């Protein structure tokens, strides 16, 4: 693995952008690039003849396959999430599908000061590789659309093109690499704190587990109302905390724009509980409960999580910017923004 010289960079970045159709590290691209796309997030999702799970199953799509969506259809079932997608040969319910895009990015020539930056994945998924002198390049995790990662360097990848070196805060002293064209650097202006001058006691978050909603208040006026997915009661996970979201009064304790949730198992297969790059985390208990974005389902309004509060990506990013403690771009670093006891109030009932 060789660092990229300035002289070679322009040549490599031109090659990267000019050979997209030929690189083996991209997800398969459909023939309808202007269509709406979804990614299958579980082992398989059925295609039904009608927008109802009581109709005939006509096909199956499998994990990480990319499906063209021709139309969004509102059905009568299920009542809690009545949205279906019309696809080739039938209809798929959106609960276990992720809306995705295929967007490529011009690689940077240098990482801006202080030598690290946040970046988000802009393709349905990208295959991270790890380099060792013994084994060379080996596949590690798949990183999914809209996940957020810490980039700490630029190197020449296995295809001789620019790859970003990614720091994983859960894997001590272990980095991996991703094609630079698959990651969009997040500029500082996207993380400007929202309403930073509103006094601490005038901001609060209320979560209704019964209604599966989150409401953020300023001066008792709602400024955000969002559907969420809280912890699924009765989910059996050995050696882990109960999976239901706790009820009570809390405060935001730690904010992390990127968190690897899971065990950090380098040998984990694609079905394992390994979620690198979970974005926009606002932790409110010492046991690890947090508000964060969820990219593995679109079933908000129904309990789905292991105890955290799942949110749509845009809502989670808004909450990250709005909650106290203030987290300007300059204050965020790969581990934590940690000011216990001073964060925004949280009430869960």
C-alpha cells in the first residue's frame, strides 16, 4: 500500500472517474440509472402480485440487490406502514428496503486540517478492504448508503486508484480502505449547530413509545415531529441489556457523528450484527441507548431496534445539530463529544 504523491494524484483521480463502468468494486448498476432505486436490507424480500401481503408471491429479491422502483403506491395494508413500491413483476413493501442513489465523487487530493474529515457513502454500498503485509488486500465490511465515516488519509488502492483510509473507532488501531469516489466529504456548514442560543432549559425532547413519535421543543413549541422505531420488547440477545427502550428522564450525554455498533468482529459474515458508520448518534444513557439514523429498514412507527431510538437519516442529523452540547465541526472528533450532565433533556414515556 503506497501513499499517493501530488504528481500522481491528478492522473489517478482522472482514471477513477473515467473507469467507473469497469471497476469490480462497485455494486451492480442497473440499466435505468435515472430510476428510483432501493436496496434489499435483509436476506430476502418478496414481490407480491398486488400491494398486499395476502396476494400471490411472484418473485424474491435478496440482500443488497438493487431494485428499480417505478411507482410508490399507498395501500390499505398494513395500516401502520401502507407504502408499497411497484417494481418489475409486482409490488414490494418498503419496510425492509432502503432508498438509495448512485452518486460518484471527485476524490480529494489532501485531507483538510486537522487531518481527518467526516464523509458519507453515496452509493448503495461499497466494499471496504483491509491491507496487511501478510495477506495483502482482504474484504472487511460493506459500508452502506448514507452511513458516515472518519477519513484520515488517501492511499493508492488495489485498482491503482485513490482510496480513502477510514478510521473505525471501535477497532483500535485498525484502518480500512474505501474507493474515494464512493464517499462524499461532509463540509463544515452542514453541521452548523441549530438554535445554539436557545437556553438549555428551553430545549427538550419527548418520545412516546405508544405512538412511536419524537417531538423536539423550543420554549414549549414543537420544532421537530418525527416517526421513530424504538426497542423491540422481548427480543432475546444473550449477554446484552433488555432490548426495550427505557422509560424515564434523561439527558444527552455523548454525541458521535459515526459509531460502529456491534462486536467489531473482523471475520463477521454479512448477516452478523456489525453496523459500521451508524450516523448522528446522541447517547442518553450510560448503557448505550441513543438516538441515531437507521439505514437497515424503512418501517418507522413500529418498534424495530435493540433498545436505541431509530430515526430517518435527515431527522437524526437535524437532532444531532440541534441538541446540546453544541457540536460544531471543529469540536467533533472520532471518539466522542463528551459532556455528561449538560445535554438536552429527554423524556421517554
